[in-house]
C-alpha cells in the first residue's frame, strides 16, 4: 500500500463538485483523511474563488492506475479537456505524493512542485500532515508552511464547506454510477 496525497480544488460549484469527488474517492479507496478547507482567489487567471483542501488515503494501485482513476473521477464530476492550466474547473485532483516515489511521471514531478509554490496546497497539507517530511527537502510540512514566503501574495481563508462519510448515503449511488460510466467499469472498488 502507498500513501496517496491529493490536492483537491474547484471554483465551479465547489459546494457540489468537491463532495461528489470526495464521495467517488471514498467509494474507490475507503477512509479519507481530510485537511481543513480553504477559499482563495484564482491564481494565474481572473475567475471565481477556489475552494481547496488536501486528502490522504492508502492505495494498492500502481501510479498509472491511480492516475487513470483520478482522471475518471474528474471527468465524472464534469471536468472537460478544456479545463487545464490556469482556468476555471469543476474538479481538480492533483497528485502531490505517491508513497516513497520521487521522480518524473507522465511529465509531472512527484512530489509535486505545487507543494512548495502555492499556499492553497501547502497550508492545507501542513494542517493535515504537519509532522510529515517533504520527500526531497527533508523539512516538515508545518515548517515549510511557517517559512512560506508568499503568504501575503497568496491569501486564503477558512471555508465553511465540509464533507463527511455519512454524506455518502445520500450521494454515493449517483457518484458511483457516474464514475462507472466515465471509467467504463462495473463498480468502483476499494484499492
């Protein structure tokens, strides 16, 4: 099993789309550890505010299978190929950490450089895993956040939005059906 750490964000109906994504993740992987949720201005383009958080869970999937599963969840929640780069999006599931893997995968560095560049990634990560150390820097996420030089330029504030596994009862069937359709599988399974 590998620890998976994701940055999750949305600025298109985040009150609906983030819970849908979390339900699909819960259906697929089981227990999720979630950071506090934060709101921030769009970075890199003019748009609605984003809601961001970090989730961690264990998975036995390979990196390639996990990436495919995450893309299927994004698509099931309504993300289109046009929602890339600095743009509005229904759901963004960015892989930050995958076990002890360090290197390049499919054009992205793992651990993600976003850990060190963006307050909307590092602050929730430091809240969820304060004592865990960055795989290559060796410093705890709490220490990296304490010394983050762009806090004033990248303000964020707590969001009142939340999700809990008991929310699954009301929405899991719809999220699972959409995920199955997007992923082409019979039923999501815990892996």
